[in-house]
C-alpha cells in the first residue's frame, strides 16, 4: 500500500499548535521495539504525595504520562506475516473490520474536534496526540486490510460533530466499554495459538495504546468535572447519563448506520461472545471470558502510577455480574 492511498487526516489542520511526534528512530530492531514497549506500559510520576484529581498537579502529570508513554512505532514497517489458508479465512471472516476502521475514523475526528475547543494547552496537546494515535490505528488497520485483501464497505464521510463535548464523551465511554472486552478477546486469541505470534505482536501496541487512551479519558473526566461550577456540573452529569443511555441503545442494536453507498450496516451486537468463539476456536463460558477481561484489564493498567484514576464502570459492572453468575450456579 502506498502512502498516497492513505486517508489524509491531519490533526495539525484542526489544532495549529500540534506537532506530530517523530517516528524515525524506531526501525525493525527487536531491542528498540522491546524498549519502546516497556516504556509505553509503565509510568510513575516523580511527584511525592497524593495527586488530587482535578488539581494542577493532576493535569500536569496526566498529560506528562500520556506524552512520555508514547510508542513511536511506524505502521509502514509493521509485519504482516503470510497466513495459512484457514487462519486467513478466520481473520477475513471476523465481522469487525468495517466497524473497526470506521470507529477509528470517527474517534480521530471527534477527539481532534474536542481538543481544538480546549484553551488549556497541556490537555489540548494530550487529546490532539490521542486523535493522532487514532489516525495511526486506522492506518494500521488499512494496511492489514490491504495485506490480507479484506473487502470493506465504502466509508461514509466523517462529519465534524456539532456538539464536540457530546461526541468526545460518546467516543471516550465507547472506548472504555470496547477496550475492556477487546483486552480479554485479544488474550484469548493469543492463548488459542490460532493466529501467528507475529500478528499478535503487530497488534499489541494498538491494544496497549487503547489502555492509555482510556486512562487519559478517565483522568480528563475527573479534571473536567473538578473545573465546573455546581450548576454546570449538574448539566454535565445529565449529559454523561444521556451518553450512557445512548451507548446502551446503540449496543442493543437499535442504532442504524449506513455506508457511503447508503447500504445499512449491520453490526454483531453479541460480538464479545461470538467473537470469543471466533478467536479461540472453541465455545467459551461467559463467566470465564468476563474473568479474563477483568484480569487483562488489571494487567494492562498495573504499570501506570496508581494515583492516576482508572475507568471504573465496566470493571465494576462485570464484577457485579460475576457475583450474580456465581450465585446462580451454586443455587
Ligand atoms: Fe483506536
Ligand atoms: Fe483509542
């Protein structure tokens, strides 16, 4: 795939002071890649004492974490191993590629659009980098789709959101939900040995990046809340509740989306369970899968300073559901 055929999204056009991070020093040398991998998943602030959510120190350290854990991998040098015919068939038939590419396309625009409204330079720059990374995810997917000749629906144009805060909240909370399950499914795919380890390695930085993204989102949320007056905070919490309702509505399959040709796009709303089967080649018990998602969630976050906030909703909901499932089994 030539660089000219890639979608020319440019964060710098929306946020004039954004400077794209350099990628030049990371080639294919294993030791350099491993060092970048360690750097991206571990970070501790040098600040002593507590980091109060919403404080100046919190703002500074969250943004520093995001900058300093950046992984400079270059999508154009990623390895796309030749696959056995059945592995290739398994990958090509996963019903996720259209939605994955479009989700990254929407996320980059929504994050950049919201970042552009922020007057605080550190947070604006962190969110702009997040948007840039979503664009890089899209590029990784585009290269994979081209390498394995996966047919995609034509993408509908990405439209600048009218309410940038709403769009950012929808994207941020969606990532919190999707990443939680993706962490478990990715580990399941890894353990199944149905996919070559090189392919798992290629996607590993993308997975960890999603962990950093939702870590940033959880801390942005706390910082943003702390800055609101009582009245604006109330309005904001209503908006957050509406976002969760919208995401529930979307995920139970009521939302419809269309491709560029006006065809309705169907998405598999039970993908976590069906996808577990697809990536592991076996039927997976829902309780085992949820336990794995929780373990992977904890593992991916454990290297970051414990004083930074983590996304809470999905792990809490799943822990409650697991308790209920156990009771049901024993009764
Ligand atoms: Fe992404
Ligand atoms: Fe992300």
